């Protein structure tokens, strides 16, 4: 097996890769920048050489992971430790809802009645919500927009009750979906992410992002810059300001004091006349500060990674062809 670091003997490859990882971690202040595929090898050496050529600007705190369609994992950084993910949780909420209630192109889905709980929670000053009214009927697609764009916690819990009868039963479905996707370091305890006990890693959220973006309805929703609430003049805007950058097509922000700033993103990278979808996850930026400061830090860290991928990935891939 040939790698970016030379030819490895056949005996005891796992031990040798452990030494390589230790050296890398020691040389980067405890940061490990190795994709999952590198340790196993792909038999060609293509992936390790590709990663070495990218030299990505990983954030100096928290953890991060990046992948690309038709290539795979491009690297991870930081400790692989389960941490609070705040409203990034809503990616799984949307994924489970759409698995149970798929939407085709042009379909808005069934009409859902806003219950008294969701309406009362709309007035909360301690969490992000959407202005919905008891008895109001909104389509499934509109509710997904309100949950994913302004990150409405009351709508996330409303969708959970609509789907499963209670948030508790819906959370069980979320954890079952995580298990099926191999998200071994993830535990969901609520549909909205407000609970600091919902924990995951950048690597696990990357698995979810790549699967979730296969759903056309979810993909169309997270690309929206804003949406409207029936009966309201002003639109509600997407908290993912990374969408202002060329090529960005999603995905979801999440911030709180214990979680810091978190962002899962997806973007198209041009390769001549073609485009390749890349994904990134940044967690734990400026933990212990205000949610707005953490969100800003996550957007900035993600922006630097995206800039580097858009600049370097096409050239590196051309050299590996």
C-alpha cells in the first residue's frame, strides 16, 4: 500500500499508523488531521496524497470534518469527543420527518395544525422560535422551512409531536436513525437542540449531512435565504449567512453558550464545467460565550475552510486523475 508518507510494510500497519497519528498530533498542538479512510488505506494511496495536497486551514479550537462527493472524507481536526451541537440537531429532525413523510418536487405535503403548545412557545424570550398561532394550518414544507431557516425550536417540537405523538417517541426515532447511519458517538435528547444533553461529533454530523442532502426537499429547503409566514408581512431569514458565498447550498447553524458556535455546510466546487458537492462540519467555536459570538466564529471558520477547498480541491483532484 503506497501512501503520501511512503510505502508501508505489510506487517502491523495499524501500529505504524498509530505512530503516524501520534507524530501528527504532537506536531500540531494535539490536533489530528487524518480522514477516516487514511488509516485503512484504499489500496492506491490516492486519498492520503489528496489530503496532503489540500493543507486545509482547520479551526484552532473545537472540532471539524470535511468530505467531498465521489472522493470521501478529506480530513478531521480536533478531539473526536461528543459535545453539545445546539440547533444542528434539526438536521436529524428534518431527516426523520422526511423519511416518514417524503415530499416530491412541487409538493407541500399535508396541512398541520399549530397546537397551543407551539403557539405559546412562540413568545419565548430564551430560545429561537417562529411566530405561529394556535389553530393556524401550515403545510409540512412550510414548517420545515420555519424549523431550518430561522431555527424555530417551537416548530421542531411541533413536527415531532405531529410525527410521533410526543417528542419523547420522536427522539427514539432520531436515535434509531443515528444508529443506522453509524453515528456511534451521537445521542439525541430533543428535537430542537436546546438541550445541552444532545451530543455528537463533527465526524458523525458529516455522515448525517451527506445522507440528508440526498433528499431533494431537504436540499431545496436549506438552500433558501428566507421564507414567509402566512399572515406576516416580513420574511424570516436563514441564520446560515454562509449562503451569501458563491456555491453554498446549505445546511444548518446551531449555537448556544454550552455548545458554542456550530455549523454544518454544503457547497458546490467547480471543476471546469462540472461541480462537486463538498460538506463541512465545524463544532465548538467560542464555547462559553454568547450564542451570537459563537455563531459568528463558526461562520468564519467554515468560510476559511470553504475558501481553501474551492481554491485547492479542483487542482489537487486534477493532479490525482
